[in-house]
C-alpha cells in the first residue's frame, strides 16, 4: 500500500512537472512574441521620429534662428536671442487700443491682433492675425536699429474669405 502511494505521488509529481514545463514553454513563447512585437513597434516609432526631425529641420530652414547669414547682421547688438527680441517687440504693437496698426483691416468681431510670428531673416516677418473669428496673414518688413528700436512696415497682407 505504501508502495502504491509513492507510485501515485511520483506519477502526480511527474504530471505536475510536465504541466509546468509545457505551460512555461507557452509562456516563454508568448513573452518572446511580445518582445518581438515591441521591438518592431520601437523601430517604427524611431523611424517616425527621424522623419519628423527631418521635417522640423526643413520647416526651420526659413527662420532667423537657423540663418547664420542673417544673424551676422545682429552680432554688434549683443542680443542673446534676436528672434525672440524682434517677436516681443512686434507683439508689443498689440498693446495699443483698437486694431493693431500694422494690420490694414478693421476687426469685425473684435480688434485684429497679431497672434503668431515667424521671423524669417534680418528683414522679413510672417505674421498671422485674428479678431477671434476672422484670420489673415501679413508679410512685415522690419529694421532693427543700433539703439534696439525697431521700425515695422506691412508689405503684403491677406484676409481669408473662408472665415466670413
């Protein structure tokens, strides 16, 4: 009788060991599949990041920050960030009552104010303006003087008709 109990225990222990071996193999296969899927996803995401970085470099090509030739014009002024200084001065034109004087339109839903700025080089700025409902864009020429004063002059402008 004692012999049969040991035989049954041995068979039961063997079955448990076999079950653990098979299930751990399936678990290992499932984990390996997850690792493979995650590596493929990582590769795809790294490729996407690389494509976005290239796109960002293309977009930033036309900005004062990345234009060494244009930045040379401001070396003697000792400005830490000429682009930020120019953008701040342009935004200060929004502080006047009523419409911004650089925008040749009268606001219909409010006052036209400049809300986005892209300093292209040492002469031109692209600016977007809005009154909250209507939108437009302008090319603004500027001159940064030695005394750090800036003269702005609107060269071209448009108001999008789709916003009416």
